[in-house]
């Protein structure tokens, strides 16, 4: 597949933040090391299958997740509740939707699953370790979050 995965992640995430959240966002250089452990965070995960299979995961510290939820819902949010969890799941869905369009433009068809969200004081996320992965950090006023795309051919 001839897609620039880093650029697909950046373009899709930036579009969602520009159009749905109206929050300024800066993309960083892709990380060279995988990140497995998270503290006081929320992770929204969304699998996909088709010409390729994989998973998109968005890892947010709680403060960042609260700011994203406030931006999307237009109201202050002060604790991690179902609205915050739903927002991070929907954010993963919207970002992967943009990536899906980029794949389609390159002749790659995928179907999306339903998002799953993890939240907690301390947890570990692993799986698909044999997949090609791209992990891009994004910075906003409230902190940094990560968008991770794991990808493997299903043909």
C-alpha cells in the first residue's frame, strides 16, 4: 500500500479538530518506540478489516480527554464519565473515518468495527505486535495525546 500513514493520521486528526472541535492542535514527529502503559488516561480503540486489517487507538490523559469532550459538547466537563468515554470513542471513529477515505483514494477498502474505550488509573494496551505501526503525538493546550495506527495486510 502506497499511503503515507503518518500524513493520513495527521490530516485526519487535524480535520476532526478543525471542523468538529475548533481546538488548536500541533502534530509532532512519529515516535520511534511503542507505548504500552498509561496512567490516569482514556484510550479509544477501533478495529477495521478488509484489504488490510488493523486498529486505530487514541490515548489521552484525563485532562486532555476532558478538554476534547468540552470542545465537542460545548459544555464544561469536570470528571471522566460516560460522556467523556463516548467522546473519545467517537473521536477514534471520526479520525479512522478520515483515514478510511485516504485508504479508499489509494484503492484500499476497509470496514470499521465499533469503538471500545478503556479508562483508568493505570493500564496497559498491547496486541498486534507483529503489525506495522505508526504513533503520532499531538499537542494541545491541555497536554499531549497519541494517535496510533496498527496495520497488517489481510491478503
